[in-house]
């Protein structure tokens, strides 16, 4: 149904709203992200390849032809190989390995040999031996070989480098820091070339190494690698002989020095013996040690005895005034005489007791017994005093013995220390003399061995397999190169095709209209011959191609079923930018609707570049601009065309302010007028493009729908999305998109799901 004047249409469910567009990354609509989950068929990739088939074919041919030309024009390269056995035989001319370590680990040894094989000095010797300084392969002259693309490129690069060198003052001077001052820049270049063609390949888990050399001449490769192997073996022998000679000289000098050291150390040792009576120093030290041990034991024993005597003496002094305690003293108890006297005293005391019972105090027997008792007690006391004195004497004797032995021990210690001091000096002199003699004898033995080994001319390197004359080149490998070129060309062509497709942001298929713009797809219109476009006769009734006419009828049919049958239906036809064919679509859609029995008014609202009136052979004035400014009535600007049911409202005079005229109330009232609804079923408005000017946006909110035309392979998807977003922001209802100017001839397979040539038999000419 037509909208009331001034009302804005609400976006349909199939058209993104402004909020939807604004929330997505610029250039991508929500439909794009929704479409990512769809399954991609293999045919989609095939269609892309077919579309860009010329790009793919060109890339494929460039790779294949380039590799083929290079393969068949490059100079064949031959490879000669010699196999060497390298035994680990590091020279060792002195026996004290803990002091000077001559040998290295096996890995270091072999890595050293490999670097020697790659050395510039060995390369220089080989070039000298083979007289290759002037050979063309090493930059010595012009080669008589056939033309080679790689050689031509290398020559051009070398010439450019030479020119740059001369420009900055470089001359053919000697290379500083080289092993030989006479090495020129050309010789250095020849050595670099030689080294680049040489390869040293150790055989894993063995002592064998393969040495290969590549050359354009098989005989040269064989001669060079054999010469290199001989030079390496000779160099190794010369190095060993030079080492033997140097070692012999060095050992002779060391022998003379060491002989003098031996003589001096032995003279010093003999002089010390004479001055210090050190002939029997070892025996004297043994005797002193034995005496020292004996005295030490005697002192210990004397000290123990003195301690015991002193303890007994002190105990006796403590109890000498206590008669009872004194009787229990061990020395008293052990005295036989005292014990005998005590026994006699006890007997006399018993006898006295017995006689005292019968006799008086003055009886002669009592007096005699009492006198015997007194004598016995006196004897006991005198013997006890002797025991006490003997204990004291023993203590003093033990003390004197201890002191005497202690003095003797100290004297013996002094003598031992003196002998030790002499022994230290003597031992140092003796060890020095023995060490000098041992080193001298070792050097003398090594000197004899070196003299013998210097006369033995053997090498630890030998040739296992000599180089053989190569029969077939190792490069180029034609079959492999062509196979690589074939597969590489295919991969490169496919990759380049999809890379260009990835970079191509233009809308090309109806699916992209749905995915990137979120619009329903209403039809695909094929491209027509340029002569018809130039003549401006692209009308359904003017002999257009049958597929073009049928495509527009399809768009017409889709529009007919997009709205209800009653009421006025106004459609604005626009595009992103100029040149996409929106005027052609608008004109022919209007004509198609008229041919379907509809009453159609075709309005040319593109007042900046009007073309619709020319297609029907009518004048531009009076027209829309005249009507909107009030200079003409509606009946004066609407003209009937030669197509039944189709009326035309031309643009009129080109005004200076088209946007203001289209936004005027007079124009919006005209579109929604009851008079227009009474006379017409459809109003088709041809508007300017959306992005350049605001005219289409103004008209879009005044009509019931917008038909968006996209030029196939012309319109950038981001620009188209911006145009659709601009329309939806003003609440314009974009009813769908039409893909125009599709090249079905060039990309027939690419668009095969939308059009096939066999469909033509169903077409009828307009």
C-alpha cells in the first residue's frame, strides 16, 4: 500500500535496520557472518578458477616455461667424488700429558680436518697445480659454451658489480689479510668460486669422508678433485714432518737445559751432604726416633711411679700421728717384722694378764714381762719410723728419676728437631735432583723416538676410492625439474588465482548480495553488446537479446509478487555509483510492468544527468524540475510513450538544487496523491546514485520501496554496504538487489547455477 504523505517506511524483516548495519564492521553486513556457517561446495572453487582461468593459465605457463627454458639452456654440471679415509693420529712428542695436552677429542679432530679440506690455502694449491687461474669457469676468460639464461644473469650481475666498484673507486688491488700478499682480486674470486663448488660430506658413524667437486666439464671435475686429495695428503705429510723437525729441535734445546739442571742439583745435594754430615742422615734419624720413643715410654713409666709414691707418702703423712690409722697403713701391714713383733707383743700381753692374776706388781716375772713388752713396743715404733722414712725416700727417688728422664726427653726432642730440619733441606735437594734426572731421561727417550719417527714417511690419510669420470650430469635433472615445474606451476596458479579473488572486493555473484549486503536477490541481468549500449536502444521492445529481456521479466515478476495487488506501489531504482546501469533497469522494469498489463509512470528523478527521455525519443522539458518549482502542472509534465500502459515524467530542465526540489513538499505530495493512485498501479523513479549525492536517500524515504542495482564486478562490497546502510538509516525499504551487466559469455561456467546456454531455446524475443 502507498505510504501517507510524510510517513517513513519501516524496514522489512529481510532488510537490515540502521542499528544492525552500524553494529557490524564497516564493509560487512550481518548476513556475511551468518553465511560463514554455510557449506562451501567444491564447485564454488572451480567456478572461481574458471572465472580467473586466464590468470591461472598465465601464471602456470610462466612457471613451466621459465623452468623449462632454464632446464634446457643451463650448462650441465658434472660431479666427481673422491672417498678418503682419515685416521685419528694426533702427534705427541712429549710424555707428560698431564702438563701439556696435545691431543683433542675425536670430534674436534675431524671437524678440523673438514675445515682444512675447505680452506682457501688448499684451494689455492689445487688451482696452482692444475693451472686453473685463467680457466673460464673461474673467471679467467670467455667460455665457448652455448647460451645460458643463468650465465647471462650472472654475467649481468657481475658487470653491474664491477661498474659499481669502479664508480666508488675500487681497483684490481690485492686482498688485504690473505695468506699470500700476491693474491689479487681475480684470484680471490677464483678461490671463492672453487670453494662454492666444493662439498665435504662425512659418512656418518665412520672415518670416511666424501669430497665432491662440480664443474661443467667432467674431466675438469675429476682432475680437480684428485688434485685436491693429493694436495691434502701432501700437506698433511708436510705438516707432520715439520712438526717432527720442530719437536726434535725443541727437544734438543730442552735436553741441554735439563742436563745443566741435573748437574747443578746433584752438585748442590753433594755439597749439602758434606757440610752437614748428611751421609748417614736417614740412619741417624731412625736412631733418634727410636731413642725418642724409648725415652717417652720411660718418662711415662717414671711419672706413673712417682704419682703412686707421692700418693702413698701423702697418705702416710696424714695418719702418722694416729696410731690406730697408722697400723692399717698398707706399708705397715705388709712389713713382716712389725707383724711378727705385734704377734710377740700380743703373746707377752696375754702372759702378763695370766701372771697378774696370781702374782703381784713387783714380782720378778711380772717386771720381766713388762720389760719385754716395752722392748717389743720400742722395736715396733722404730720399725714403723723406718717404714715411714722409706716411703718418703722412695717418693723423692721417683721424683728425681722423673725429672731426670724428662730432661733427657727434651734433649732428645731438640736433637730430633735439628735432624728434621736437616732432613727437610736434604729431602728437597734430593727430590729436585731426582726430578731433574727423571725429566732428562724422559726427554732423552722422546728425542730418540722422535728421531726415529721423523724418518718414517707415513700418513694417516689414504684414498679409498679415486674419482671416476662422471658420465651423466647431476644438474639439471630434467625430469625432476619438469615435474616440479608442473606441480609448482599448478600450485602457484591456484594460489595466485585465489589471492586475486581474495583481494577482489567487488560484488560478483547473487550470493554476495545476500551475504555482504543482506538484501533479497531479485534477478541477474546479462551484459549486452557495446553497440547497443552506445546506441541507447536497450529497451525490451527494441530488439534486445533474448536473455536480457527474460532477465528483466524475471525482475518484473519478482517485483509483482513483492507487494499486494491493490494500491499504488512506488519504486526508486538506484545504485552505489554511476555506470552500474540503474537507468536501464528502471526503464526496462517499467516497460516490463506495462507489458504485463500494469499502469506504470516512469519518473526520471536524476535531474543531474537525465537520460530516460532520450530512450523514448521525447523532450526533457517540461519535466519534474518544472513541476516541483511550480512552473508546470502534473498533466503538462506526464507524457504517454509508445508502450501501452507506460507514461513518462522526464527530468525537465537541469536545476542548480536538485536535492532541495526532491525534498520539497510538492514532490512528496505528488508521489502520495490520490490522483496518482487513481491513474497508475506502479511508479518507477530513476534516481541518482546513493554515494555521490543525497538525492536517492531523499527519494528513498518517500517511496514504498527501493530497488538496488549492483554492477557485476564493478561495485566494491564496502561501498555497496555503505550505500545500503545510508538508505536504511532514513528508513527506506530496500526491497532487493539486482545484479546487472553480468558477462555470461566470458564467465559462463562461473554463473552456471544461474544461467545456461540451453535456456535460450525457451526465450522469446521482446
